[in-house]
């Protein structure tokens, strides 16, 4: 009996590990047929963005540049780990725009979280290509972009076409497969 429980436990662990690896966007193939976004190739909705600093803009204002549209929350454990990486990514990829949208109801919590994330990312200033927007009523997250799990990221190319939707965290934004996927948003290969 104990042996059967042990074997069943091992099988469950193997299935969990396999699911974890397959769910990691940096580990999966970049074949467009494997991308989970049902709206892949469609133009991204022109979402209005209310930034933490009070400025208003919209998604279309970033046309011509790849956009990493990232939904997150301060209470989301994977988001806490991933957010400083996104700040560093913005610094490393100045030609891309990183739009982060918090679904938190309290903008003060978002501001405090953001200050800590800057320190964790070892940045003294916010990169110009990093946008921090608020969506406390979840209109953008749930109604427009149909976010089902946080963090969730939508990769948008220079023509504002949605290329991929990543539900869950990206473990390493600098992983070779992820760099290839981000470079493809620009319509170029890493060799160009």
C-alpha cells in the first residue's frame, strides 16, 4: 500500500514538473501555431491608460515600437518576483515599450511597491520606455484583454498586432527563446 502511494506521488510530481516547464514561455517553441492567444494577429484594442503619475495616454500612442503589455498586482507573489525584471528589461531594451497595468484598488500600495521594485532592480530612475498604469476596476484586464491569471503578458508588435499571450510569470525575460520572441515583435531576427 505504501509503495503504491509512493509511486502515485512520484507520478504526480513528474506531471507537475512537466506542466511547470511546458507553461514557461521561455521554454516553449516560438511557433505561431503554438501561441495560446485566440486573437493572435489581431490589432490590439486602443486601450486608454491612466498612469500612476496622473498622465493619460493610450496604447496606440506606442505604435511603431514593440509593446510588452503586462497585467499584475502587488498581492500576486509571482508578480513581486517578475516586476523588477521588467524594469531591468526596459533599461536593456530601450526600443521596446513596457506597459505594466496594476489591477490593485489602492494606488498608494502600487506606488510603494514600485519604489521597492526600483531598488530591487538596482535602478535610480524609471526608464523612459516603462509605463506604470492603473486599472482598479479591471476594465482593461478583464473586459478588454480577458486576463484570466496574474501575471499575464501580451506581446504586441510594431503594427499593434497581438503576437502572444503569456498567462503566468516569465521566469527569465533574458532567456534566449524569449529574446528571439521579443526581437520578432520588431520584425527582425537577432542576427539583423
